[in-house]
């Protein structure tokens, strides 16, 4: 069973300088003002440091660093769109 499961799993790896989205944590919390339309992801943030165990230190685009590491399972790659002029 593990072999079949592992065939479908795509590991996520990020490098220093990559732009990523961060999941709204803790999972399941939403902004009451927007209800079900509240965003599921924050960002984009820049990967500042890669730690062991799939953990990453992030920083905002203006250089403010996060105080704690974020697990890679709560991140996804950021792809800029043509409407993002400032990123």
C-alpha cells in the first residue's frame, strides 16, 4: 500500500529566494467578515532559509523575517500573474 501511495505523492521542495504562499494557520480558521469567501493563503513570502525536516524560514517582501519556521506542507509555490505589477 505504501508503494502505491508514494507513487502519487509529489514532494514539495523550495530553495532560498523562492516566492511561496502560506496557508492560513491554524487550519480551519476563517475571517468572519468574509465567511466562506475568506482567503485560504497569505503571501507571497520569500524563502529566507531552508532547515532540516522540510522546514523553512520566511520573510516578507519588504524584508521583515518570520520569528518561527514553517513546515513545507503549509506552503505552495507562488506564480505571479500578469495582474501583479508590484511583485
